[in-house]
C-alpha cells in the first residue's frame, strides 16, 4: 500500500478537480479543470494497476529483477554521464530552436507578443541553465 498511497491521493485530487469544474461558470475553464481531473485520475489508476500487476506473487521475482536493474542503471556512472550529456545536448538544441523560431516568426511578421513570448522562453531557459550550472558547480 505504501507504493500506492501517492496515486490514491492523486485520484482524490482528480475527483476534487472534477467536482470543482461543475461549479466554474466559464465553459472554457470548466472544461479545462474537468479534463485535468480526469487525466490525473486516469494516469493514477493506470499506475495502481501496473503496481498491482507487478506485485502479483507470480511475477514478483521478475519484478525484483527489474527493480534491481533499474537501481543499477541509476547509480552506474556511465549512464549518469550519458543522461547528463543528453540533457546538455537537448538544452543546446532547444536554445537554438527557440532563437530560430523567433527569427522566423519575426520574418513572417507574426504579432509582436508571440515573438516576445518565444524570445522570453529562450531567455528563461538560458537563465535557468546558468543558475543550475552554478548551483551544481558549488555542490561539487
């Protein structure tokens, strides 16, 4: 039950969102809140079913082997390096993608607020990258 508790809480939050959606007057926001509640409930139910499936005594040995392999992968230095490298490459790709997208939108003469929003996303991503880098640098 310890593994299922967070998902039970998420189901209750989903039920709460669905109930709140019935009291919201604006149709757009009501639908959005209802959809979020249903989405949270559905994903939590699927996770509880997955946990129950793997905790079945017939599959328990296979489940333990799977958990052991996942633990080994999480502490393996090579895999940690590969995950960090993949994050770094993704960060660079997204940085240049946002810059190029804002340039293309400026050339196509899209509304200024859309270009500004995409450019601000680039700035935010760059700032978060610098801040995280300095935090990690101080830790090591």
